[in-house]
């Protein structure tokens, strides 16, 4: 599997990661299936897995995603010492809804729990502040991450759902290595709001979330005529075309497609070998 550097850290990660959200929400499959998906992803060379404290059904099930990944890594027969688990904090799941919580005390507690759930014997590889909470200033909300780095609980810090201005503010508090914002054929904001350009200029890894539009919308990819036509011509899936299109946009991009089936991850990794010409990228651009 092709690799990329995480930010400027010197740490190599697979050029395509695994998004674990579909394995933790209320529509999740049986745990044994999820563990098989993670094991298959590792077999195929994936070394970057994204999760969050809030990937769960509701508050009573908090940290489900981290528990699942930890269990899968522990039961994997191969070497997992180079696998980077990226988690997040800052969202809550009351009654299964999504709300923001940038309260520094809450963030300190959730970082401590994530650290323990992920094994407690080494720092969290990458902890991301999930989304800015307008009830707190960014500095207040990012200080817990800085403290946790200093305490050896977090190795690297990233941000998610941030504008360029917010990323700059965050970098005044703590070193940031990655940015995770939505980017897919229906939502191309990062190309226009300056975030992608900024990440490339500053060598921050850009992790596009919901690269296929999310678990409810991904079947609609077939409805983009150019994506469907290129998939047919190249003998690959529409998912591979979308990942190739995203990856063509910037060397900073490292997609984290979600999967809860082995067939999805097996198909998805094939995208590393799919290259689009400038003309093909522009044809997709005109349609999306
Ligand atoms: N930071 C944030 O605010 C935020 C928000 C949303 C998501 N995320 C992260 O981004 C990751 C990706 O987003 P996402 O999971 O919402 O959506 P997504 O990656 O756009 O789509 C995931 C869906 O696509 C299907 N799929 C994936 N590859 C496929 C293939 N090759 N063939 C057929 N179906 C395929 C999967 O189906 P199966 O489930 O049937 O395998 C899954 O349900 C998440 O898992 C999460 O880690 C972050």
C-alpha cells in the first residue's frame, strides 16, 4: 500500500485510511463482523483508522468505536505497532443526537477515557478536536489537548470541521498535524474556502470525511454520469473513481472511507492504483 507522511511528523501512514463510524452507530453490524472488517483492512495494508469518543449509539454507549478498534488490534495476528488510531473528542450523543461540547473539563475527562480505552499504555496516536463549540473560545477548548500532549497522553493533535482562521487560532495553542473536514462530490467547500490550499501550504494532512457522501447517500454516486462512465471504462467501482478524484486534488489528501462490510474495504483499497488524467478530473468537476 502506498504511504504518506502524517503532517510533518515523519510518521508514515497508508494513503487510504479506514473510517470506523458505520461500525459504531445504531445501524452497526455484529461486533464479529466489524472486527473482521478491521482485520481485513490491516491485511490489505491500511495503517490509519479513524474513530471518535462519540462513535456510539448514545451517551450510555460512549467510546464504543475506540473499544472496538482496541479489541480488533489486540486480536490481530500481525504486527500493529505502526498502526495509527485517530480519535476525537468534543461531541456528545444525548438520545442518539449530536451536540457539541467544548467545555475544557469535559474534554480533559474524555481524553483521559479515550487514552484508557485505547489501552492506556501509550499516548493516543492522534486526538482531534471534533468541532468548534461556539459556547467556548477555541483556546480554552484546545488547552486540554496541549496539557495531554505534555502529560504523554496524546502524541499528535488534529482538528475537525475548522475554517482556516480557526486552524490558525488552534496552532497558536498546540501543534496541529491534520484537519478533518467534509469533502465529497456533493460538498466541495474545501476547494473554495481555502482549507485545502492552507493544508497543502502548511504540510497538514487533510482527511476528507464522508468521501462518498455518507452511509445514506453513497448509492447516489452512480447518478453522476461521468463517475459512472469512468468506472465502467476503467473496470473499477464508482468508489474508486471518487477516491482517485479526491486524491488528485492535493498531495495533502488522505481519504478515510467508512466501511462495515469486508467487500467495501476490499474494493476501496483498489483506489490507490487508479489514476485520473487532468481532463477526467475536470469532467467530474463540471458535474459535481
Ligand atoms: N469529523 C467529522 O465530523 C466526521 C463526520 C462524518 C464522518 N467522519 C469520518 O469519516 C469517515 C467516512 O465517512 P462516512 O463513514 O460517514 O461515509 P462515507 O465514507 O462517505 O461512506 C461510507 C459508506 O459507504 C459504503 N462503502 C464504502 N466503500 C464502499 C465500496 N467500495 N463499495 C460499496 N459501498 C461502499 C459503506 O458501506 P458498508 O457500511 O455497507 O460497508 C459505508 O456505509 C467516517 O467513518 C468517520 O470516521 C467524520
